[in-house]
């Protein structure tokens, strides 16, 4: 490629077995930077050097491994970057997350600086981080938030940056969802109706509530439905125990490390998409690319009114949103919405 140089600083920037979803998301961001020579610095906490990327990869990759937050390693990486920057003279340094590593790596280098703010990184509760981030944000040339809610939280926490803060919603790859791997097709029965969720298996995604809701739906509708959960994270074993508790081993499946074409098959084979995220500590849903993917594959969507989700699903006719902070929201999903003819007769077109 020819063109200007842009350096893309990322954390866990490429798909690995540990961090598939975030990696794909970052890779799609980097791919979208057209007309630039792009150098991606993958500031990964994953110790493997294996990088899982698709055939369209056009980045020059430097993987800077950090097993833990280690100031000596960070300083070594900083001088390494400075040497490469001096040689390539980047016009822009684009940081993909608001964190201390990206602050150290970019703030003292002479280029225009842009940052992408996703969600919870805008809402740190650490006093020390707030001081550092305030200095960092004031030095940046442009701040891009992925949703209006993210921008609102950021401006609430950090003053005097409104003039350079804008909202650009995340996109998604149609190409990725159009390439379907049918080798797992045998997992889908014509006698079942499939519900899908794609999410990191962490408390903020509220998957325990989803399993409880699904249990009651299946009781009401006599095992008519099957729930597929695609993701990985700290709550995986906890969720498996809950599935066993409700005796849903034959009705709920958890998949990790699926390829893009395999995930595309699950979207295409599902009728409903559920993601009922909630605020957890300082964390919230920044945007939710999976909703765009589910809409593209004509799934009927059940979502929470959490964070940037509102930006996506506002006035969308094939979606239902709930306030998950209200005690009766689970009952509403089960009784009211699954009783509506509009939902029971919903067909993908």
C-alpha cells in the first residue's frame, strides 16, 4: 500500500484464543483506515505469538508482549516505538483504548493523536488514573466515542474536552457474515427454534438472567427452544453450573473460539438474538456491534436499555428493549412479549 503512515496502538489487538471477539473488532477498525500505511502495535497480555487473522490482513504488525503492567517493559517498548516512529514519521497515532500503556507509548511522540473511547474506559473510578487520563485527554487532537452514551459519561468525568469529542458509531463487516461455514449445520434441528447470544462471558453481560429467562421460556413452551451462547470469559464455569442446575444441558450450548464463518452460521440459523447487558461496577455497554450483526442476519432482538445500545436500537421495528434494573423485566419478557402474535409468528425475510 502507498499513502500516509498511521500507527495503531491496541491492547489485545488481534484475534487470539484468549480474546477472539475483541481482536476481530480491533482488526476491522484497523482495516477501515484506508489510504494509509498501517503499523499495528499489538500490546497483548497473551503470551502466545500466534496471531489469528483473516486473508485480508494488510497490516505491519509489531507484537509487544506485556504479561503484567511492568514499567520497565513499558519503557523498553516506548524507546522501541520511538525508534520506529523516527524512521517512519507517522502523521497520526491512533490509540484504540484509554489506558496507561497507550498514554506512555503515544503522549511524548510528535504526531497528531487520536483516541477511540469504547465504554468502561471512559468511566474509571481510580483517582490516580483520572489524573493521568485528564492530562492525556487534554493533549489529544481528537477524541472519538463509539456512542452518545459513552460521550456523555466521558464528558461527565473529564471537563474541557467537549470541543474535540465526537461520536462515530462502530461498523461491522458484512463480508464476514456472508461467508458461512456449513460444517456445523448438523447441530441445528428443524424441530427447534434457536436463540443466540454473542458476548464475553463476564458479569456485565448479565447471562445468568438470560439462562433463568430461558429456563422459564422452555417450561412454558415445552422445550421448543435452544439457546446458543458464543463467547468466553471469567464466568464460563459459573454459567455451566447454572445450566446444570436448571437441567438444561440439552437445551443450552456454549461455544468458544469459533471462526467468523462458523459464527455467521449461528446468526443465519437463529430466529432470536438476546443480550441483556447491565451496568456492573463502572462498566457499561459501549456500543454493541453484535446487534448490528444480528439485524443484518434478520434476527428479532431482545436487548437492555444499557449504554450505547440505545443508539443502535432506537426506533427499530424488529427489536424490543427492557430496563433490566426493574424487578419485573424478566416476567415481562416471558409473559407479555412471548405471548404476542407478532413475536410467535415472526419470520426472517
